[in-house]
């Protein structure tokens, strides 16, 4: 599906829209996608072509339902947005949405776009969908978007499509230039001494080849034997999730580039005590940021905070004098507050279609967003 270029006057950029569907569509976009990754200013791992291919190949979402909308200018992609059509409900009323794919193991979603033309390209896509969408729609929703990403809700809304933005949670991170508070440093030093009484401690960084595959097996075992195994949420208990994370591991086995580049690089960190793993973290690295996706620890180690000690060892290894790097916890978990992390808001953006029906739904969504924000403030929740 495609549409011709648009040029109202000489001062506006010319755009064209195409769409591809499913895995075949994603494969056909790899060259354009990777080129756009290099021009995305605020790149995170969920923007990555490698991440999306792993999600679809593992069947975490139905690939056949996903359309990849591409907005190009002068035959160069300046925006790629994966969407699926869904029926939702808003205060009991039916809401027809083009929405970014969602899954519990897809913590963020966003448009991939260049900084120069992103807002204009998004507005053009909304206008294009008004005329050419294969399904009727009331809103376009980008869920769980980092607020400091390139996609600016207000700039697009100024172009004629009302936007309702709701803050959902926060994503905590540590800038490598920051220093660890003294109380946290003392606690970690005590934890290290306590654990070292039962054997020498060693940090293992597995990022390629057989070492990465072996570390992945050890990570799965630690997670399955711990509280996640008892609750039924361990990756090893779900074949689809094993397939997804194995596809990420395959990126490292094949020989990924450095995590400061634009290719996703999987890494597993192991904390060993007397040669035996007692804690592990599954991470991915991209564009100077190390994202800590999953953590596991041995059930037999009840004292000494092996998880926190491993996180601090990762911080030291990843930063190691590189002040521009970042360690990202992805979520808003409270147990990382000892490092006094900074945080970015995670938001949901809805752009509403024009017309009476969509306009009424937009007003209702604004009221609900305001009530939601007020309730969070009354509970003392920050976002």
C-alpha cells in the first residue's frame, strides 16, 4: 500500500507513505530501518530492528497483525511506526485504535524517526490514515513511550490532531558521570565482605560465542530455581519466551558490534562465588546504554545482597571511566534507589482522529487522564 507525495507549498517537505505487513514486511525494511537507526537521536533498544525481529520471530505478538508504516522524504525513510489495529474501551465506550504492539516483555514502544522531520512526518501519517486507512479508527496510540524520546506529542498535536498524554510509570537510570552515595557504597562493601567469606567472588561478562550460550543456560537455571520459578514467571517455563531470548542471544553468538554502536548486543553478567553462579543479569547494550532486562539469584544465598552487588559490579565494568555511558534499569523498581538514580517518565500518547465521534472521545480521554494524574498525586506517586 502506498500514497503519492504531498506538497502544499514550496516551504513544506514532501512525504510519501508506504506500509508493509508481518515478518516479510519487516525483513524488506531492514536496510531502511538500520539507516534510520543511525539518524535517531534518542535511540533505545525497543527501536532496534534486531529487537523487533526477535519479537515477531518468537511469536510474542501475531506478526500477521502488524503493519509497518513508513513515511519517506525524497525516497529516504524519516519515520517508521509499527502498528496493529485493536478494539479498546474508553469509559465503557468502544475505541478503535491503531496502536503500537504490546507485550509484557516489550517495556517501551515508540516511532523510529529522524530528528529533523519526525513531527511533520507523524502529522502527515495521521492525515494519510484519515484518507487511506484500511480500517476505521478513532485514535493512534503509542504506549509506554519514554517521554524524552524524539516523538513529541505536542508538536504533532499543533498540526491539527488533538493528543492526550498519560504518564504511566518511570524508567530509572544511572548516568556513568554520577557518583554513588556514601551510604550505598558502605552497604555494598559490607555485602561484598559477607559473600566473600563463603568463597572468592568473580564477575563474568559473557557477550559472545559459546560463553554467552553457556551463561544463558546458567541464567535460566538461576531464575527458574528462584522466586520467579515459584510464581511461574521464569523464562524457562515459557517456550515462547525462551525462543525470544535465544534469538537475542544469537545476535551475540554471531558476533555483535560494540554496545556503543547501533547494533543490539546481548550480554549476560554472572556473579560467581567459589566458581558457582549466585546471581545473573540478562542485559542488552545499544548506543552507549546498558539495559538491565532480567535479574536472577540463587535461592541458597539469602544474605549478602548478591543481586545488588552484581548490579554495582556491572556499573563499574560498564562505566569504567566512560562518563557518557548510562546504566538503565528499564523499570521503576524501588530496590535500586540506593544508587539515587535519575528517572524518565514513561507515557502513553493518543492522537485522535477528526470528526464528531473522535472529538468526543478525545475530550473524555482528557478528563480521564486528568483524574488519573490527580489520583497519583494524592497517593504521592511520582511519574
